[in-house]
C-alpha cells in the first residue's frame, strides 16, 4: 500500500451511515453494513481512486459517549486516526436535530487544523433539504457542508468533487502533461532582450497556449435580490413566459435553464432564486443561495439585476460581489426603469460609487414590463461575450505595454531596476495576460492596475475583468500566486 497517499478519515457516531459511504466511495462492499449501532469497531483501510486521484480511506468505529469500555476504545482510535489523516469527513444523521455530542467532537476535530467536511446523511429528498441548514450551528461554511443520502445516492457527487479538489494529482498524469509541455517550453525559453526575433516569431509563442473553446455558447447567470424582476427579464428576452412571475418575494426557488439561439450564438440563461440577507433567508431559500453559487461557477457571464424603483442596498453590493469573485463577464441591468423618476445619470453615479469593483461593466436601463431596451440587452450580451473570449495578438500587446511604460516608467522599489521583457495573453474567459519580467514579485499592484487601465484604453474589454500576472522567465504561465484581479 502506497504510504505517500493522502488519508481520508470517516468520523461519526454509530449508525449514521459511515460504512455505507465508505462502500460507496470505495465502490466495493468492504465495510460491514448493519442497522445495529456499533457494528464497525476496527479501523478499516482501503485504497480508493476518485477519477484520476488516489487516496487511502480510513473507516473508524462509531463514536458514542458512554462508559462502555468498547466504545471508549473506539473513540480513542477514531481521534488518533483523525490526527493522522489529511482529510476528515465528519458524518452526522440528518434525520435528527444537531446533537451536542456531535458539536463537541466536531469542534475538537476543527482544532486539528485538517481539511474538514461536515457530511449530513439521510437527506433523502428535496423537502428534507430544509433540515440541512440547521447544521450551520456547527459554524461551518457552505463549501464544507454536504447534505447527502448514501442509500439514495443523492448529493454524493458534490462531496466526491470536494474530496477530489483536496487530493494531489496523479503523478503519471503530471509526467504526461509535463512531457507535452516540454516542447512548448523550449519554444518559449528564449530572451527577448535580443533583437534577433521578428514580431511573427514572438506571435508564435502563444499559438500553443490557445485553448479550443466553443465561441458560440454563452452561459448567462441572472442574479439579484428577491423581487427585482429577474424572471420577468428572462421572459422578456425569450419572448415567452418561461418562469413563474409573482409579486411575492422568493417565488423562484430552483434555477431554471432556458437556451435559445440569437445571432448564431446559443445562449443559455439561468434564472436564479432571489437572494436575501442571510439572516432573513428561511428554509428552502437558503438552499437556493447555495444553488446560485453553484450556478455562477458554471456561468461565464452574469446579468446583475437591480430594481431602479428602489434604493440600492448593501445586499445589492454583496450579490454583485459574487460576480467579481467568479470572474464573469458582466452587465448591470436596471429593471423597472418605467417606475423611476430619477435621471439615468444620477442612478449611474450611485451605481459606480457603490460598485467600484464592477467599473468595467456597462449599465443598461430596461423595463421587462414594456420591453424597453430588451433588444439592446441581447446585443450587449453578444458584445460582452466577444470581449470575454477575445485573444489580443502578442505583437499588439507588446506595443501597447511598451507605450504604457514609456509614458509612466516602471517603479524601482528599493533601487531595484525592473524590466518587462515581453507580454503575452495566455488564456481567455476572462482574458489573462502575463508580464514576463526580471523581478515579478516586486511589481506593485497599483502599477498593474495602471497597465490594466491602459489596456482598456486601447482594446475593447468592456464588460469583462482582466487578470494580469507578473512572472519570471522560468515561472509557469498561469501561476496563481502571481494572479492579480482587476478590482
């Protein structure tokens, strides 16, 4: 058995379904499954593989606070196993209210500083999802709380994906990818200080970095707080009543997808559930918030819908902040404009003041009720998408960056001479641009922001964030430690 594998420990009281989950993950019936509490008493180990990543799964005995010598020994072994593990899955019974013993043990596991997930089992149907939110009492975030039903195989996919993200990549896969990248690296690994290279040769550097993307598919998320008219906007765009429209806040619970073709593009809209302040979200609307975040992760564009007939709120800012977090192409949509008596300029100034992090997003005032500017909104979706997926030729990027540096010289922190050798765009959705230079860690974020603004002055990046990375010649393009968002 490979001793270098990361270890995943299953911890929890008896009869919560740990052995069944263990079998589901291992894809074999290894652990003994029984309705009798306390069946598993020893630590069972099995090497598992989730997609292309391997780990060692440890199934501990059920923990029960009792004077019984057997269970005391089980608890001791379980805690010892958790200390040795890299990832802990703490499992509880979703049929019962949060248990004080569970909370006490969970807090003890939290103090270990390991990757920790709270797995609420026996959430067998959508109605029972409402109980899931009682377990936020444990003080855990959305990203580490999983409502599942092992017996019905519900919700396990999200849990497996979470585990997968915390496992190291398969070394064989890495070796294969590195071999494929070696040829590219050889072509890239030359010094642009020399003047022996033509602009055409420089251009060829990024040819191998180009990713094939389907430029004709656009996934558009429609987000906003409750009752701002998201469903009405969707219906107006589609020209039909696809979503249930009601003046009652929170009518839309689950996101509903609708695809249609417009100007040779396949546009898929997701009409999300309305968002409220977390303290005022009740029951299934909390579930809707979680689903909204999942949807944003799959989208590449967002319509941030605001109610023009009401004052902007802090919640509007928080919702818009989700878009910035996920790096999406963005349009700010002012709905119910027919009910507003203020001038557009006044509203625009207020939005720009409060949403500085979306300064690149255009603002369109519409009325879903009358259809005002709906066609313009469709056109703008296509335009922003084109900006989002565009790739600027390397020769043009270098010309603009050189011009920017000549107008405003690179800083010299502590007397250190900084130099940008060349600039290249290595990815799209959103545009990601690398500055290859001698001391990448010393480039201040304010200068990056200056360069981003200069790029916006010379290229049409309306509606899309720009990610800029300063890297050394030997750094891998795309290193996340150098990523700086356009905020």
